[in-house]
C-alpha cells in the first residue's frame, strides 16, 4: 500500500449505542461498507475513488414514549460515491480536488429523502520544523424532501440546511518548545438562509 500504484481498501463499520433516560430508552445502530481504490500516476498524481453504503437505525424502546418521541424512530439507508484527485508536491505537501454524491432515504415514518452534491478542495502541509497545516473548502447542494426541523432531517443533513451551503476549516499545529505544543483550529459555515457562523479555538498541550 505504501507505493500506492494500485491499492484497494475495504472497510466495514458497525456500532451500537443505547441511552437510558427517565422517559424511555433509545437504541441506535450504525453500519457501513466502503471500498476505496487508489492509483498513483508518475509519483505526483494520486487518483482515488470511494463507494460507501450507509445504514442508520434509531428506535424508541419504551412503548409509552413512542407517541411523544416518534420522530426519533427512523431507518436511514443510502450510498455515497466520492472521486478525488490529489497532486503530491512532496511527501509533506499535497493538494486535493474532490466531489461527492450522496443519497439518503428514511425507510419508515414520513419517508424523508436527501440528494446531496459536494465539491471542494483541501490541502495538507508539514514542514521539517514540525509545523503542520491542513484546510478544506467545500460547497454543498442539498435537495431535501420532508420536514427540515425534524430529528431525522438533522441526522440526514448532518447539521446543514437545504439548498447551498459553504463550509471551510483550517488547522495549524506547531511545537513551541520541546515540551509544549499549540493547536489553532478555525471552522466556518454559511447557508442561504443563515448568517456566517465562525468557530475557533486554541489549545496548548504540555508533555511531562
């Protein structure tokens, strides 16, 4: 895999969580299958194609709470296809261009449906002095059928809105001394119906 001339990776994920509350219990199960193919061309161009199936099931187990919490009962199934092209400047620096096509559908309840197209670019850089930077800029086009304010809509849209959405992020990591590192993290998002949201944090980490 290190040479990446022709690389195929298969990934299977399965997780289950159960929350016990005074009004009942929630059972959530997530599973996915992903196949990714990569091809390195002339040591500088890396072509990648990933295909993934998605299944998320949420159930309310307390019968008395079903009527009040029926919106938390859903079974989301879908698939995602993501082609990507990367230019490798060196072992420590690369630039990516990618697009993503995703379909999701709720198999029970109100049969909500999402068709999402995502295009974007990202970069990664690591200097010899251990300075690390990576960032991403993405444009989403969401076509959603159903109630946007429901629990299942938030799950399917992953916090985004119907229509066009812009997201961007930047992460900088740098050692200040032999025992102290600093991390700068900035994220932003903008939708058609909301103002720009900026989020940032600074983290100092000491080694003893």
